[in-house]
C-alpha cells in the first residue's frame, strides 16, 4: 500500500520534467493507490500529432519511476490504457519493493535544467562518451548519436542554423514563442509556467529581443538578414559545445515518441550527474515533421533550408534513414550555471 503523501511526492518529481516552452501540458489524477497521467496537449505549430508533447510525457514518467524506486516502490505503467480516452497517457500503480535501494539518478532530477549559456569546447573524455552511449543502449528505447569531431560538429551546427533561420521567418512560431515568454520574475511566479526571460541568457540582447515581439518588425528585419544573423548565433553556440547529440527512435508512433522521451530524460539526468549541461535544438526536427505533413506551408527557400538541414543532420550523425528523429541537442561543459531556473506549477 502506498500513502497519498508518497503518491504526491512521486508526482512532484514528475512535474520537474522538461516540456516544450515549459508549458507543463499534463496533469496528474491521484487515486487511492495509483496515479493517472493526463495529457493536455499544448497548442503550438510544433505540436503536430502531439509530437512535442509526448517526449515531455516520457520524461515525466521517467522521473516518476526513478522517484518511486527511491521511495521503495516499483512503478508499473499501463500506457494508453484501453477505454481511457485520448487524453489518458498512463495509469500508474506502485508495488512495494522488498528492499529500498536509492536510485543513482534521483538526486539529479531537481538539479537538471536547460543551460542556454556558452559552453567550452573541451573534448568529451572517452570514458564519459562510452557511459553515455551505454545509457542509451541499455535502455532499449532508442539510439543515441554523438557528433564530437570537428567536421561532424560543423555539419550538426549547420543543421541547427537552418532550423533557427526558418523559426525566425514564421509568424505562427514567432507568436507562439512570444506568448510563452514571461517578461518579469513576477509574471513567471504568477503562472509558474512558460519561458522566464532570464533563462534565455540574452543579456545585452534582451532589449532588442523585446522589440522583436512585434512580428511586423521581425518580418521587416528579416529582409535585412535578421533570421540569418540569429541563426548564426545558434550555429556559434553549437560549434562551441563539446558535442551535439541526436536521439532516434524505431518509429514515429506516440508510444515510441513517449518512450524516446524517457530515454532523453535519462540521458539528460546522466549528463547532469557527470557535470555536463544540455540545450535542446529542436526547431529543425519539428519543421521536418511539418514539412512531411504539408510542404506547401513553407516558402520554396524555407523548403530548401529544411532539406539542407536534414542533409546536414544525416551527415553529422551518419544516419541511415530519417525516420524517428526525436531529439537534437548540444551538450558540454558550461563555465557557469544557468542565470535562472524555470518554475513549475503546483500539482
Ligand atoms: C520536446 C521538447 C523540445 C524542446 N525544445 C527546446 C529548444 O528547441 N530549445 C531550447 O532552448 N529548449 C527546448 N526545450 C527545453 C524546454 O524549454 C525546457 O525543458 C523548459 O523550459 C523547462 O526548463 P528546464 O528544463 O530548465 O526545467 C525543449 C523541451 C522539450 C521537452
């Protein structure tokens, strides 16, 4: 028997998971001995077929399973239970373990955070590289690819460049991004979701970024090369990291995407435990998904950028095919902690 207090504690660790724009688009329903995870599927052009929501749900489940073990329980998942409706992601039961054994990744759930600062170019030690690859292999949930030699990093950084460029050129993505920005600490504390401006590490560029909340101005400046300039900043950040990484999953089904989210979270926690930082670079992979669905929503030059971005990704990570590209990110050694942390809603 598990107490309500322990169920609540486990759900709180779930709540610490990463989510697109920190929108935490899920909720928990606490029952007598179990928890239901319910999807609230945030509205965003990237969230086609809930492609951006499911990795977050996987991360929630990963955190909960780790926390359950830490508190002496095994979490038994029933994913997408029959008759549960479209929004019921998982029903979770908890079996008391004969022996309580701390989970090595548990202390890092609270420590994990996106770090959008510059990293150093310090090489990944081969032992760490091996451990990371092993983490993915042992999970059986997907494959991890690492680009950490000069040419591969260059290709991967170029892929990020194309994603960022197109991102700056689309009104729908622009509007969704600025909707999720919380401009002051007070605003961030009021909603306890969204992207608090200080987590974006803009520093002296913050006032200019504020002006870009006007789509009219962004559009006009794009004619003068703004989208390429912004993409170049991203390219530099990627190239200046120890490595870029990509997670590929067996197929694009909701279950596979969710399981890939578990792997992504496990990998991120492992990185945190090793003193490494990470920033997702997902614009390109969401655009590629959107491109497959409806190419006509992009201009010919954007289609060219995205096709080129895919080519760069495949080169960088020696991908055999383009199916199931789930996550793309940079990682490495950051000289400093993030300037601010994202908040979480109360459960
Ligand atoms: C599916 C998904 C996509 C994301 N894409 C990006 C991204 O492209 N760029 C970025 O800086 N952060 C990205 N993030 C990170 C979230 O913005 C971050 O997890 C959220 O703001 C909460 O902050 P925290 O992870 O520091 O707790 C992504 C997270 C998820 C789950």
